């Protein structure tokens, strides 16, 4: 039915949400840096922006996928950096294989988010799950 249809914010609301997400990311960065995170700027994206994206996904707003793309790019960079650090001996947490598998996973999740953006923007997702 219509209540299952995906929704989209007005452009002014979208800007406010993305600005709010940016502010939340910056606050998360400061907090995680104080706690001694490995890469707090990227960890904050994963924590804060993923939470916002998940809420938008549950509410079926198409903008969730833009945030997931951002999160997946950040996570791809994060795991690529850790993989490089492992190769150079600057990081002894985890293993090369585990880091490489995360790089591959983040690439797959990024592909999924880009594809889902296309599907949700076109309206094809309105009847996902065979509801019609």
C-alpha cells in the first residue's frame, strides 16, 4: 500500500539533516579522539552517521542511501588504512587477512548502497517484498 512507499525530504529539510549529521560527526570525532580511538574521524562516521542512516532507512527515506554511501566510503578508507598499516608494521591489531576481507566487504556494501540509491530513487523499492 501507499504507507509502504519510500519518501523523500524537501531540499531545505535535506540540507538541515546533512548539516546535523556533519555536526554529530564532528562531536563524535572529538569524543572518540578523547577516548583514544585509532582513527577517530573515520570511527565517528561509522558510529554517528550509520545511526542516522539507519533511522532514515527504517522510516523509508531515500536519503538514507546517500548517508550509507558516505559511511561505506569512510569504512573502505578506514580498513584500507589499517591494511596499509599492517603491511608496514605500524599496526599489530588484527591480521592482514581480516583487514583485507573488511576492505572487500566495504567495497561490496558501497556497491549495494549505490545500487539501492538508484532503485529507491526510481520508486522501484515501493513494492519490495512483493506486497503488490
